[in-house]
């Protein structure tokens, strides 16, 4: 019994291995939301710090035309800001690809709407 207790205590004291992938935490406009007025920028927050040179985000309208500028790192290194061209009412798709500071790549996509 004493040996089992020692093993359990030893395992409990070992440092946990962290899986530090940068996943999307939240966005503005929100994922799947409808904005009453067109935003001037897209903001994406991730769960880990990003390598800004290798992290991108792009916004396209329903016709597939890119309506965004170049993504820039912001805040504490977990945020990307993407300037947007003037947006008409409609649905927009966002595609992001990021590299966390520990070299793990992640990507994803979502949509949001502008208008009533």
C-alpha cells in the first residue's frame, strides 16, 4: 500500500505536458452572428500566443471576393486584427491559419452576416 501511495504522489508531482495549440477563443463579429452594421475590422482571439509572420486571416463575400486587408498581431500576442473594406449586407466567410509560438499550426473557418 505504501508503494502505491508513493507512485501516486510521484505522478501527481510530475509537470503536466501542455498541448499548446492556438485555437480560436472568440471573435468580433462573433462566430455565426448577424451584425446590424458593417464592422470596420475583424478581431480574432486565440488560446495561445501567435507567430504574427505566419498567422493569417481572410474574409470573403458570398461571391468569393476577398474583402479584407492583411492581418496584424495585436494585444498580448493572442489577437489578430483584420481591416475590412466597406461591407454590404450579406454573408461573409472567415478563414484563419495560425502558427503558435511553440510551432503548432491550426486553422479554421466560420461565417457571419451583415444586415437585418
